[in-house]
């Protein structure tokens, strides 16, 4: 099911002819579970929003696939919806962001199968796919110098191990026939413009490209992908442009027809979704909100983009090497700044997984439906109901979760880690489900604290969190992040801040702003601020001690089991 909403936030309305701003931008955001589009004006106000689910396949454990044709079709559906009823000639620019999944096409740009079944419809290896474990281990054993720029250890979620997997496992059906390997954001900008140039963001963050030195031949040769060097990087990109740059002649006639927009609309070089979220929130004017970061440099702000996964985006003027945290990446998000990207591979997906797998889930669904609430709104009010004299957070005094059900991305960079729950009882009722949900939300927030501590130990100085993404719509998730990190959390005026980030790209491509920084400052706005409840700090400090013990114990268990 897809959905269209016309919005009147910020005083602007599509229907109010007189107030209508003259320039619009369209942002398209391809998340893990759905594609969203928004019509955004020059002040960053969302005037229309539409979303559409996309297909996912999990043919084997740890194999996650999608279809680039399905994703593009969804982009067309949502874009057509958000521009309904306006004069499309007022659209000045289009920007895409997407998850960092790997799209494989043949020499004629047709989809190629990334699976043993030979299903060419499934031509995308998703970012969370962990099939290339053996390949990434071998890549890390090389200790090649490019690994310094991904936190010291390459993640199985990056593209090099996935490419090596394709070469070693699907040589005839995929590798030998392949003409183009795209990061998903670059696939979308190519579909829109016919230009195969890649975004500096994708190539630097996921493909080991250096903004200063370009590709490193010795890395590809060392890991057994010398094919790319011989081919002069034609298949993975040898024209690299900064995000927000206008591509070619804009929308091609074919793409324009499919998207419902005029031919030639400027299309921006794209961004990975987390990075677009960063642009959408990090540059806001914070004056008058009582925030510590007022008067501090922008480097004191950490953007946390929380959807299926959470990404912690911190910028700096000089490179900072944080063990287990991706980067430092130059100009990969905000031009001229270095970026470190911490992350948790599953956060929204983990909450969904634990809640949906609990025996009381059908009861929760029925009760939430009866009240016309989302299951999370219901759970939050249920927690309020069962809490004792203290804050809700104290309900988990004896229930603790380690959240790495899909390995640890940061700061341990250990994909072998597993999830843990301690404190289970012989109870399967709704109270039990609600408390497990709370402990999971808290564990994710402790994971954020763990990442921030690693970033600060390496030289970052962070004072304020800027949250966006689906999970930032959950007030419990937001409050727990404030309480557990002890930092204020800023939510943007536009809840769909990732789409504002995509629209900022479109605005830059249009030439209406002279720089990404200017567009950020004009288009991102502070909405709500959530302050930490400092009176609860002692309790969360104790729970954090337990949190750190959990992983220590997990490592001890595996040492015992692997010993003689
Ligand atoms: N209103 C909401 N309340 C609580 N959680 C929400 C809400 N909306 C989305 N989420 C959670 O956010 C996650 C998805 O976020 P989203 O940003 O849409 O993901 P993605 O970009 O990965 O597709 C899901 O786990 C979902 O449960
Ligand atoms: O690696 C990432 C960004 O660098 C993201 O985790 C990935 O793109 C998925 O994002 P989302 O959780 O929003 O679907």
C-alpha cells in the first residue's frame, strides 16, 4: 500500500495560491523498507509526502536482496504523487538518497542475478547482507592502508567484500557478464540522467575511494579484484563528483515521463541515506532553544539517523581516526569537513524483531488496532500505566539487553557478536513484552553512548544529538537517547528530515544556493528539543556498567567454547 499526504506545516500550503513559494525541490529517499518522496520549498517546508513499500528477499540466512527495477518503479510512483496539483515547471531540482546497497547491471544496463537461483530480477545485494564473511576476513588480513579510513576494519556491509563474493561465487552468471556495479544512490541518479558519474559520498564511504588520492590500485590487486584496475575502474566509477552537483543535462525525456516531471530538471549527485539525514538536520540555526551547542562549532553536533539501522555522523575540521568507527571520510557529507560514521546495523529492525516475535504480540496488535494506535504508541502508554513511582526507565532494573543481533558495526567492529538478554522470567504477557521492548530501546541508546565515548576518546567533542529517521518518531526512543547519553536531543521541524536532505541536494543542483552549507542553513530547522532527565543519571550509569559487562562476558563464553 502506498500513501500520499498533503502537508501544511510551517504556514505554507499547496492550496493557498497567494503564499505559494515559487521554487520547489523534490527529494526521494530510498530506505530499507520503503521509498519516500517529498515536495519541499526553499525554506525546507514539506508540502507533500508519499511513500511506497519495496520488495525484499531473504533467500538464505544472511542473504538480503532487492530489485533495482522495483525500487525505480516505486521512485516513479511516489514522485508522481507529490507533484500532483502543482505546476511542475516550478520544480527547480531533484535529489536522491538511498541505502548503500550494491546494484549489478550487465553491459547493456540490464539487471544481473546476485543469487544462485539465477533470478535477475533480484540484482541488488542489500547493505545488511552478510554473505561475504570469508571475503571480508581475507580483506582485513591484508592490513592494507585503505583500511585506516574505515575505522581500521572493513565491514562486511561495504562493497569490496560483496564484489569479491560475486567473483568467487557467481563467476559465469554474474561477474563475467557485469558491466556496471553501482551503489544504489548512484544507480538512481544514472536512471534519472543517463550519467554514470558516481557520488564522492558513496565511493569514499563504501568503496575505499579517496577524495584526495582516488582509487588505490594496490588494494584491488591485493584482494584479487585486479580486474577493476585493468579496466580503469570503468565498472565501478572513474568519474566522481561532489554530492549536490548538477548531473549532465538533467532529467532525460524517458525518466521525466516516468517520474511525471519536465525533461531537463536538474538532478543532483546523490548521497547515501544516512548522509542525507545528516544534511537535513545538522546545519539548523539553534539560537534560542537553550542548547549547549549554541555558540559551539557545528562539529559539536552528532546527527543520528535511526531507521532500520542507526548511523552516528560526526564531522571534524581535521581527520580523526576512531578505531571501529568508519572514516575519516573527507567531504563525504558536509563539503570541506571530515566525517566519522558510527553505526548499529540493526536498531528499528531489532525492535520490530523482538516485539513481533513475542507471544503477546497478537494481543498487542489487537489492542493497538482497537485504539487506532501504532503498536509502539500503545506500548509506550502501557509502560506509563505499569510504571511504579519512578520514571518508566526503571522498569528494567533486572532486565538487560545486548543489541548486536546482527553483529557490532561500531565501535567494536565485530560481526561475530550476537544479541543477549538477561533477566527473563516465566511470563509471556503484555507487561513482559512492554518491558522487553523498553530494555531493547535502552540497549540501543547505550550502544549510542558507547559509540560517542569512542568518538570522544579519539578527539571528537560532542554536546548535542540531532535525531531523525523512523525511530525518531518514537518519543520513548528519543527520551532514552537523551537520558542515557546525558545530552539534549534536537528533533527537526520536519519529521522527514532525510527527505529535506535529499531536497537540499536538488536545491544545490538547481543553483538556487551557492553551497551545500548555505542550503543546509536555510532549509533545516529545529523543531522539538528533548532534554535529559539528569535525576535518572545514576541509574543509567549502573545499567551502562552492566551493558559493558554483557559483551565482556559474551567474549569469555566464546573463548571457553573455542578452547580445548
Ligand atoms: N511512528 C513510529 N513510532 C515508532 N517507531 C516507528 C515509527 N515509524 C517508524 N518506526 C520504526 O522505524 C523503523 C523504520 O524507520 P525508517 O526510517 O522508515 O527505515 P528505513 O529508512 O530503513 O526504511 C522501523 O523499525 C519502525 O518500527
Ligand atoms: O550504512 C548505512 C549508511 O552508511 C545505512 O545503515 C544503510 O544505508 C541503511 O540505512 P537505513 O537504516 O536508513 O535503511
